[in-house]
């Protein structure tokens, strides 16, 4: 393109040609949201020169900030070698180096790394591996074709990952395309079924997953869950011990556990991987988002030797895992990931996350007094502020009011970029965000909730 497009050109072309994800496009066009041109540290700048704090880490993936010299240089150095070569039929240096590092960091027993391109595909890979494993393992059979998932789960947008999800607004329309899944209640107590107290409902949740697993033991291929926090459901935080309970009951019934750590991994909950909080080693671990520091699309599914060994045999036996992506193990993505993991250690990032979590906890402690704030949920640096029509009854707002969206529009005017989940205002900073900037995120969010309350 000889002449760079004007701002008006970009706005027109964005409206004319780009179909944005999870966006009601008529409203999107009318609102004329920012068009980002550059990033620096923990800020984004649009084509008008307006500067925003990146308060949701560019959809929960940015780790160290934007334009990080060490990651930038790692990608430049890799460009001088090779940008991409397939893993179908031969190896590639950076993918080998990264796999070794991931195995060393992961919970014990996860020794094999299968690369793909996104969190959705990492989960899709895990589902297919589990399904095929149940047929090929010693004493396996083809009856194990069911997966157990938790109500309000979100595991991605490919057909398999949608099948084990259950957020109606995202998934209901695709019902006829999906395979059958067994669902168990989510162990959260903000809203309770009639006749239950928080104590009795949590007991019911524990009992129900035990009942489902025992009732369908010979039909289940795996249990899939987001450890500790159900992110896209609105930052639903599980009680301590639930993850380890699920691990114990799956192991007792000889079932696989798939841990989807696409959102909760890489420091978001305070440890490198959320499973570490309860010393759980899943059979399959799904990683994405923060894997490359938020730079490039790359994901990984880690498996045990026991699972891997079930796929070994002479080619004529057909035991191969027939799955792959063109850009599997992309060299640039792996180089970025290696540089990102080095920064975790070099900058003692997990210790910083602990301090960051404490800042947010202190700042958010008074948000319950704000108009319309029903509940504040936090685990590490994953935070959700739920807005309700009535605090006492916990009655939600009508979906058409788009209350969460309205608050984020006010935040945008004040220089903060965040994104809601329905009427849950989500704060998801990069793990490396400075402490003073975290306080500013909270101050702007508070002011934006008050802006919305006055306006409504």
C-alpha cells in the first residue's frame, strides 16, 4: 500500500470488512470503539492518540506488558533463523527446547507436549487424545465416549470444546452440532437453589460429581475442568479442596482428568499453574493464552507417559494420533514462549503476583458498598465484580440492559480498557503490572461504576 490509510479510512474499513469476535456488530459499529495502533508497557494507544491502561491483558494473555525488549529480541533473533517449519515429519529446535521447559515446570507426571494454536484447540486435542486413549490402552474399549464437565464451563469455541461447555449465551445455538456431555453443578454459592444453604449446596455439588462418575464409570472418557476458577462464566471461584476431590475421585475410578489451564495458567492464580495450589497432577494439561507472554498464538497439551504409550505401535496398527495444525510448534511462538518463561524467573514474577493480588484485594474490599455491586470474586489476579439489580435478592439485570458493557464504556472514557462477562466487570491485569498502576485500575473501575449508577 503506497499511501497509509487515514483514520477515517481505517474506521470505514473496520466497519466494512472486519467481523469481530463475540461482538454484536450493529452496536459495535455505532459505538466506534478504539482502533489500537500501538502498545507500550501496560498501555495501549489508539489511532486518535488516546492512551489506555490494558486492564484485561489483551484478553487475558499478556504477561509482561507490551513491547518487552527480551521477547521482542527473541523473536527478531528467530526471524534470522527460520520463522516456521512444520513438525509433521521432522523436528524444530525451539519447539524441542520449549517442550523440555514446559515438562520441567508442569505438575509431576506430565512428560509429553503436543502443540497447537489456541486454547480451544489445546482442549480439542485433549478430548481427542482421551477418546482415542480409552480405545487403545490395555484393556480399553469403545464404550467410553462421554465427558463430564462443570455447569457454566467454557473451554473454547471449536465444536469439541463447545460440547464440554455450558454457557447458554455462547453455546446454545450450536446444540444440534454437539456431542452428549454429562454436566455436574458448579460449586459456587452466590445464588442457591431453593431449599439449600451454602453448606448444603456445596455438599450437593461434591456428592453429585461422585454420583455421576460412579453411575457412568464405564462410559466416561475423562472429566474436564478449569482448576480453581471458571473464567468466562464470570470468575466463579471454587472452594478450596474441590479440585483435589475431583482428582481423587477420578483416580479412584480409573478416569482421566483434563485440566484446562488456558486462562488460569502462567501466574494468574499466584502459582505458575493453578493445579499446584492443591498439588494436583492431571492426566492432560491444556495451556494457551499466556504461553508466549501474549505475543503469538501458540498452545500446548501436556500428557503422561501412560497416555502417550497407548499411541505407540507399528504404523499398520493405526494407533497414531491423527491430528495436527499447519503452524503446530511455530518457531516464532516457541521463541517468544522461551523468552517469557525466562522472565518469570529473572523477575521473580510469581512473588510479584502475590503482591499484586494483595493490592487488588485491599482496593476491592470496599467495592461492596458501591451501588449495584452484588459480589466481588477474586483468586490471585483474576477478579470479577458482579452488578445486580437488587443486592438483597441478588436479582440480575435484564440482559438487554448490558450493564457490564455500560460500565466498561465509562472506564474507556477514563482511560482504562476492560471487558465484561455479561454483568460481571472483569479485571485481569498482566501479572507483571506495577503495583501503582493496579491501584489506578481500581480507582478508575470504582469511578466508572459510579458513573453508570448516576447515569442509570
